[in-house]
C-alpha cells in the first residue's frame, strides 16, 4: 500500500467516483505528476489503475501538455511490457486523469532491491551499443 506519509488534501477517498464509471478503492502511490489509485471499472467490473494529475499541475499549460503527450504516446503503443491505457478524462474541477490496466506484481523499487533489474540493465546496454 501507499506510504502513510503520503497524505495530502488532494487525495481521493475510497468510494469516490471519477468519470461516472471508475470507483476509487485505494491510493497506490504518488509521483511528480500526480497520484495513482486502484479503482473499479463499474461497467466492465474489472480493476484499473487511475493516475490523477495534481490540481496545481492541471492549471499549468506546460505540465498539462506534458501529461496529454504522455497519455497519447502510451495509448499508441502496444507491447506486453507497456501498460495499456483504457480511458482518459477530465473532472468538472479541471483535474485530468488517466485510466490504465491494473497490473499485479511488485513495484520497480521492490524489483531493484531484489536484484531483478540487473539482467534487464545488461540487456538494455547490449541493445544500445
């Protein structure tokens, strides 16, 4: 679950509905662009991950464009190692959100601590040389 120190007034509580279709269940983590939640897609009855852009960033044109570019680029890609974007929306208050497939597993931090990323790093270095 999320770090207890990640609280803030821009967090959504369990039961909050986004886009009339995605019910927030819990916070998964926070980053520079926003907060990621586990949610339920009510129409398809499946788990999804929702990345909600921070309120202060939604109001800055440069950051808004960066978020939109990220969404469009990822949505255009089809690869087993890239998360699929399933929806995109804007709240009445102006905040944007990105809905992605929910993947079970470990965080990147957990994988690195276990030494699982060494092989990937070596493969990437080989491909770029």
